[in-house]
C-alpha cells in the first residue's frame, strides 16, 4: 500500500483564475467596515441553509461594524452553484467559498489533503481508502461524516447525467463508495485503475456538499467553506456571510457581496470608483495600463495553464477535413495575440495544451501554420469554390455559412471577431451569435454551433488527462463530435499508465493527433494577470490556476 501522511497547508479554495484579478480601495472603501447590507434588489430568493444554530443569531451586544468585501465577477451559468448541474456551477460553488473538496493543489501543483486527512492506495490503484478530518461541520452545523462524503459523491454521479457536469471524467459511474463512520473513512473501489484519483477528487465537480439538507441546490447549497449563502439576487449576485462553524482558521470577512459584472471596463471603473473592492477579468489593455501606471495598484502578469480555443463541430459541415484544415491555416494567431486589442495577455500556439507545460510541445509539428494563400489553395484544389460569384464558397452545392458562438470574457469575442475577418477573406460566410456564458455552454453541449469559442484550464486535476477527455469519443464529453480510433486507444492507455515518462510520451502523441486533425482554432495560451491596491493586504496568484479572493486577500491592517 502507498500511504500519504498528514500535511498542514495554507487554505487554497479553488476557482478558475481566468484573467485579471483586480482588487483596490478606490475611494477608500476597500474591505469596508459596514452595518447591515443595503441596496438589496427587489427580485431575491432567500437561501435556506438548513438548521439555524445559535452561532447564526446576532448577539445582542455584538459590534455593529463588520468587515465586508464586495467582489465584482463574471456571471457563469446564471450564477448558480449546484455542483451536479454544470462544470461552471461547480466552480461557482467553490469560488464563492461555499464548498471544499477532499483534496486540493498547492502552489507547486502537488495534490494535498483538504477535507481529507490522509489516504492510502492499493498497488493496483483500484482501492483508495480516505481518512476524513475529524471535527469539521457543514455551515448548517451538521457534522462532516464519512456517510455524508459518500452521499455527496454518490449524488453528483447520480445526477450528473441530467446536466453537463460530466462527473464520470473524474470518478467512473461504476466505482463503489463505502463509508465507515466509526473510523471516519471512505473506501473507493474502481473498475479502472486511477493514477491520481486524489487529483480528480480535487476538481470542483467532486466538492463535498450536504445535498440532503439543501432545499435549493441551485442557489443555497450547503458546504464546509468559509462562507454561506445569505441571499441570492437573480442575475445580480449573492450576499454571503461568514460560516461561524468554519474549521480551518479565521474567516477574514464577515460579509462578502458577490456582484455579477460582465463588462471588463465597467469592472475597472467600479473598482476605481470604490463601488467594489475586488474584480476579476479586467482584460481591456487600456484599463490594465491605467492600473499599472497608478501607484495605488500593483499589476502582476504570469504565464498560466489555460488554453483559449474554438471548437470545430464535426457533426455538421465541418466534418470535411479539408475545410477544417483550411480554417486553421487561414488564421494568423501570432498577429492576433500581439495586437493592441489582446495586448500580450495571450501567447500564440497551435496545440490544445500550453507550451509552458512539459508535455512535448517543442516536439510537435504544425502542418497548418498560418498561410492565407495556402488555405485558399487547399479549398480550391478540393473543389470548395465560389461558383455563383456571391463571395461565399460552396460545399456539396450549398454556401458555407458558419455559426460562430462566443461570449464576452477573457477576450473571447475579440478573438472571434478577428477569426471572422480571416475566414471572411477565405471565402466563408460567418454568422456571429454572441450571448452569455450560459448560452455558449448550452450551445456547446447541444452541438448547436459550427465554431464555439471557449477558454479552459488544462490541468485542473493535476495533469491534462481529464481535459483531453474532451476529444475521447467514448467519454460522454466529446462536444465537437470528434472520433479518432487511434486517439481513443491512446487515451485509454494514458488513463491506465502509471509511469510518468510514458504518460508524457502518450500526451505528446495525443496532442499531435489533434493538431493533425485540425480539431480547433487555438486562440493562444492565457497569461493570468492580477492587480490589487496596496491598501488591500495579502494577494497571491496560484500556479495551479486556482484562486479564491476572500482567503487569499485579507483586509488591510
């Protein structure tokens, strides 16, 4: 048996560190001390977090001053927080400080126990015994027991197929979970050997929540995190309050106001005006430059592990190999990434994994490097030409009119606009359908698109195995109808392989297959940036691309 011991670590609550994480004091209200919440929208839902404990009731002699942080952030999937529904809603639940997982990643991308205390794994990697930490309670006061952990894992696997969370990417449906409350352990027996199940269980979809006591899992999920939902404001945000029973140190804020804000410049302006204390996804170059030039702010930019890419749906007209190859060849990603619009926040590349990761990027070859005239010749030679002179090429007697789905975040619409320019020059018709992140996700899952722009973290479980499942035809998360038998065979080998050198070799081969098959337009590799006021305390970017503001940015002293 292989055993991991106890580790005491700083709290890292997971959230996608997608773009500019910015905090500031604006007019001096950062981490403000306030009285009761104000400006409550009329359209609200009260969050019933189950049993009310004495700690939830205000003390008669308590101070009226409380530390409050206002966080302006992107609204993903209508802001809902049910981990079993969608990947984004699972991330929301963890990033808002509601829930935690059995494991987490440290700054060196090493998996560590979180709600778990330790674990052992059998030599065949089929049996995992996990010891749960003693003394932890959910925010409603219910003890975290082995049975509760089992209920949470079973629930997400049972309800996952009803949504698009794809829990089977992290723990197979066939796995058997048993609980021993006396020993406070769970045992997970799998059919397939898992190289790093602990890393899979760190992913937000597998976070531990108390489903049995939750009356509204979409807006009032109960977890073990430092904050719990007080009130949900539909399409506006959340009022969060401190979890009085929190197990892992002092909770830095009494209240956190989550405000959904989509426009990057609006976030920057709200920050400077002191209307919010912290915002994410400031990606407008002018806004970032302004903050960099302001002595009240510090801006950090570092290479990340996210890839911006547009899915090419092979369930329709883009099933034609030559057409996809020409599309990839026609787009000058290097020029787009260096443009004034993108401003260096993306690094150009051609594979689905960033060049910063050690998976053989430098050994890959790109048969479809930018060549506008070469792309046109590919189509001409294949007979995909404009026969009626209307400026649009035809395939099988029909004009090629592609639907391009995108949404306003991490410069995705900017990339889509640039791609449209290049593809129009190639002689293709493009119809843009830009909406919310929820619109984009629903279109992706339904296959209702030709091109669909997105930005994903690539090593959310410690390595890219689960990310690469997006092109595995048997995995249930192949959103672009891609099927390659060689890829499927290699992917199955990757899941079962324990040797790191062999895994790296397989991952390199998988990348090359995807590059050769032109499965996506690669926007580039996102460079995470963060800016914060010098009047806010500690701020930090995790190399694991996980981040949570309220435990990592503390009130100014």
